[in-house]
C-alpha cells in the first residue's frame, strides 16, 4: 500500500511516515500541496493523508483538486486538522 502524505509540518510528516512504515506501507511525502498535486499523475496511491492548514492550497482545496484526477476518484482521503470549526469538518466530509 502506498500512502500520499501532504503536510507543511516536518514533525507531522515524520510521524505519519513512521506510522505508515510500521504497518508496511510506502509513502510519497510532500510539504507543498502544489508539488503533491503536480506529482499525482505519476503516482499510484491507495490512501492520502492531507493537512488542512497549508500554504498556497488548504486541505479542502487540495482534496477538491485531487478528486478531479481520474485515477484518484476512488482513493480514500483523510484530512487532518486541529481546527475546531464544525463547518471545516463538515466540508472535509
């Protein structure tokens, strides 16, 4: 299983990568959401973990653009956020 991880926090990237490796997954890791979006046409992913607060694109915008890619229509996406605003959480769903 290959997991896409997009988060601008180096600490979060390290944690998510270590967790993925402990369960036998490989990762494609990006701190820049636009770089991740540009790489997606050449990546085969089974799951994406995406931070909400990022520069250039927030997690909701990135998810919307990922869903526009034919190879990512059915890929499970998880948005991670500390944001307590329920409207953000509902939009992620």
